[in-house]
């Protein structure tokens, strides 16, 4: 998270309360290029959660996960060698991000937060299930027709769902040369696509 595209993405995450700010984050991610992966095996987003949570709760006992993203390139199954986890402490009114690779925190950094960020819901589906839901619909068509590829996955609460603003969702960003990016929002509890758009 603190290196490459991840640091930019997570800094933008600190402004994520309004729909306009969230949309700006996604458009920034569509243009970002993940850091080149190392020799570690790609894993799903949940693989580093326990490590990141332990580190965060050592930093602040009330730390809760508010945002998650891939910090390195994704493979077709929605796995990456490094994931970034952002936590918020309501008592301290501060946030701290952890980038985890191969079960170890490789970087950690504090972020300025201007608001109390909502935690993601418990029981969210892993990145492979989210990509499976997206791939069965618009993502598959975009990859076939435009030669697109999945470039970013974001887990957060309170973004891109006007009917259910508190819903935790995965947002998948597909990019292709000379094409508008495709955004697919997947309900992180039900595993269903809720919204797609190009931009």
C-alpha cells in the first residue's frame, strides 16, 4: 500500500465518504498500474487479513477494517501477492494502513482521516468469489470484446449503491487499451453484481 499505486489509492481512500469522492477514487484506480509482483504465490484478499488485523489491534485496540485493495497485480482468479488493508480507530480518530505479503506486514503507514469511516461488514466474500460473480456477467464480455483485464479490486462500505448506502461491496475495475474502463460492483455479502458502468 505505501509503495507504487497502492499508496496513491489508499491516500484517496481517506476522502471516501461522499459519492463524488468515491467515484474519483475509482477513476484514479483505473489509471493506476500495480507494482510488479515478486516470487511469492498469489493469494486471495482474506489471506493477509489476520496478520493485518493483529498489527492494527496492537496499534489501536478498537481498530476496524474500513478498506482493502490489491497492492500488486491480480491474476485471473482474483489473487495477488500483496494486499493493502486500511484500519480506523474511532477513539484516536486516526487510520493506519498495512501492506501484507506472504503472511508478513511489509509496510505500515498512518493516514490523515477527516471523518469517522464505517467498518466493512463481517463475512465478506473473498476476492475469488467476487471476481467469479463479475466474470459471469459484464467482466467476461468486456474481456472477450475489448481484450480487457482486471486491474484493481476494492472492498469498502458505503460506496456506489444508492439504494443500500451502508452495503459492503467489492468494486472491480477492468481496463483495456483505448477503451473506457469497466466498473463492476459486487455485493460482498450476497456475491451478486449490483451495478456496472463504463467510464
